[in-house]
C-alpha cells in the first residue's frame, strides 16, 4: 500500500521537514503491506494554517476513488488506483510552538483519529481495517511517536 502525508501548513521549514520525515518513514513501513484489493493508496492531507488562511483550507470529507484514474492538477498528470484521501486539520496555535517529539505525537494522533473514517466509506468493502489500524498503532507505539 502506498502511504503519504501532504502538507498545507504555515509551520516552519524545520517543522515541515519533521512531518515529511514521518511521511517517508510511514511510506516505507506500509509499502510492502496489503490490506485488501480495494485500497492501494492512502493519503492524509495535513492542514495547519494561520487563522487568516483558515477560510481557504477547509477540511473536506474523506474521498475514495475506486479503480485506476488519471487526473490533472495544475497541468501535472496524477495517476491513482483505489485511492483514499483524508484531511486532518490541526489548529495552528496548537502546534506552531511545539518541539519535534510533541509535534510528531500530535500529527500521529490526528492520523490515528482520522483513520477511523475509513470504516465509513461505503464503497471500500475489501479492506482489512482491523489489520491496518493494528499495524499503524503498533508501529507508532514502537517508535514512541504515540503512547
């Protein structure tokens, strides 16, 4: 399964790098795992913007795109295959001054919480949610990213 965290933030470059490193780590962890034929790609859009930009970055409901698709964003071709996109929104004031460990814990907890929405996607039938959540929780606990 392909896993990724896309960022829409006003955080510092250093904080963005910490989250990007987490994304790369999770991508590597999940790349040889399979939780059913209905989900091949899982992306979390992390939104942490200053209050004055909040109106432009609303949290959208989770989206499932079954089958192989090609779309174009700003002229760039994007291919997807059984893809889910989930938005995570954290108030900027809650994370803007956090140290690395605190920020990563906050982001991981938000991903865990929002992962529950996978159970509410009616078209996502052949997907082992319990195994996915178990693997994710255990990995984050083993890495001491969550408690």
